[in-house]
C-alpha cells in the first residue's frame, strides 16, 4: 500500500544493514522526509555509521557489520 499525503510514517532503524538495496531504502526515506511525513528512528547500524565518521576502529567494525555492502550499492 502506498502512503497517502496525510499519513505519518515512523520507521525503526537498521536501514543500512546487509539488505540488497540499502541505497534505495535511503532514497525512499529521504523522499518521505522531504514531504514532512517521516519520523526516522536510528538503529544500531546508523549509530555505528555516525561513529565511524570520526573513529578508524569503528569504521573497520562497521565494514564487518554490513557497512561494506552498503557503501558499494
């Protein structure tokens, strides 16, 4: 079912796990965000990605937890 214009969409994290289309998921979330419909809650993978921006060890851990698959999509 496609969300209607007045629907509020609440999602619960792990958008960037090992799935086959993490990039597509992010694009869809951004589209909902731009309409004002989205409340996106962070999961542990999103928190790991944020931490990896400033910490080399955490970047290595992220790659082992599905981060590499996300980055190549």
